[in-house]
C-alpha cells in the first residue's frame, strides 16, 4: 500500500508523512512532485504544493495537478490541511473529491491542543474563531466545517463524537450509510488520540473510493492501521559538517518563546532582521551589513538563530515575501551549514528552494510535530544536511532546542 500526501505547506507535509516513516516506510517530502529526485522508490510521497497563500482557483489547480503527477489514481490520498483551517482547505477538498471519493475530514491534532466537536475546531479548549491565530490571519465567522463545505456546494454531514466513541464498527456503518445517501464529505469529531485511531481503523476498512483530509494527527493514526510497504534497509548517510542555522519565520508567540529557549540553552547567537530590510532587499542600507554578519558567524562554524522582527506595517499576507528575502540573505553562507532548523513552512521552503534542495527523506520525530529529515541530493554520494521543520503555532517550549540537540547527537 502506497500513499500520496498533498500538503499546503512544507512543515505540514513532513508532519503528515513522519508517522509512516516511523513504521518503516520510505517517506519523502518533495517541493516539486514533477521532479523525480528521491521519490521513485518511496512508499510515501508527501508533495508540498505551497498553496496556503494562493487564490482558491490556483490552489485547486495545484492540488489536482499534484494528484495527477503524483500517481494519485494508484495511491491512497491524504489531503493535508492546517489544523486551524488557514488557507484554501475547503476549495482544495471540494476539488479533489470527484477524483478520490468520499472525503473523510478530521483535522484534530490532540497532541498539539487542536480538537473538533460539533464539526467546529477548538484550540486548547477555545473556539478557533476566538483565538489569535484567526485574528492574525484576518479570518472571521465560525470554524464550522460542515457549513463551510456546504457553502461550496459539497454535500457534507457530521460524524458526531458519540458515534466515534461507539467504536470502529459503528463509525464504519455510519460512513457507509452516509455514502449510500449521496453524501460526499463527512466531518468527524475527535478530541483524543483514541478518537483518531477509531476513525482511522474504521475508514481504512471502506471498500469504496475515499480519501482523508486532516493534519498530522489523523495521518499518524492511519500509519498505525494501514498496511504500508516497508522500505528495505537504506545505506548509511554521509553528512555535511558545519554549524546549525535556525530560521524563525513564524510570527506566533509560541515560536518566539521557543527561539528564546533555544538561545538560552544552546548559548546560540541570534540575529533579528527588521521586516523593512527584507521588504527593501539589497537596496536597504542594512542589507549588506546583515548578510555579512550572517557570513561571519556561519563561516566561523558558530550556530546562528535568524528570525524576522515585527513592525507596525506587518501583514501576515507578506509572509512568503519576507521568508524569501530572509533566505536570500542567508544563501551566500548556506554552503557552511550542516543542519537547518526552520519554523514556519514558508520559511523552510524558501531556504531549501533557494539552496536548490528539492526533496527530504524523513527519519524520525524529536517531539510531536517536529520531524527530522535528511536532504536528498541530486548528485549521488554528495553529503546530506539534516533538516528539522516545525509549524509555527504549536510545540513545547523546548521544541527547537530538542531539534538542535538531535542534530548535534547524530
């Protein structure tokens, strides 16, 4: 059994595939599913289409294209969406449904405080629409997934928590009944890891076309119940030696605390880049001096934490632009880097893309939601770099420090 994961950002792609890697499958994250480097023999292909900031029309086109190029007809499909419903998740779900069958939707990720009740999302018990996450994104309304999908014309039903708690046979019977009634999507409540395991166990038994829509939580549960082909033992990896570069592009308060914890514990140098420097690029007076400071640190073999500051003009929509500029600042020094830690999928994608790295081979997690990978080099025998990715708005305070420790121990 092989899988295609279509993700809206890089950190999420890795987060969904890592559970399968933990069960022995060869799992690869690709920045371009049309590029065959590293994915030809992968049981799990996680394609990042980078669609979160796209228009709904472009996002649907990108997802459909990834399904075709990723051999979706012959793989099981997992559509990774943000657990806080940012981006084009609804449009993408609607677009993929005619290709893949019944959409089984469960974005809950209890390990990170994301739960679903009554078809609505909650973050640490707080309604999603009342959190800073939605306010920072400029979102409004209620996080009611049944209503949001129905508004796009998709026949959608709710699988409530009491049915989930009744066990896998009850869930399977309900899914079959809904499908027979012409329902195209089922939004599933889940508040615990066991709820997700029950959903995975039941839906995995469907003998009619179906696909899964969720975050890293449901993907992990599916990896425990689905029969996934195990990869043959891989040869030892030779690593590029050098300092660890940590890049924090996420604006969440959680990421800020994690960065401070890392710097304190690892006694790492930190450099905060003003947003206006990134907006103006090489034309800004501070651009050259900032780039030289990065070079001085990394070329001397010292670890560095590089982050984006905040100002009154900040707009979350400019995230990709600022991340791209941050990557360009670091690019001349990247040859010295032995390991990359990136929080915020846009930041990770920008740096890897700028460095010409198109794919990652997943290894293991340092904590839930923080997978560790090796770069897949296009030149056979070239040393790999270690890469740790993490979405911005969750994880323990020690998440980045644990990733840094993992790189230093290998």
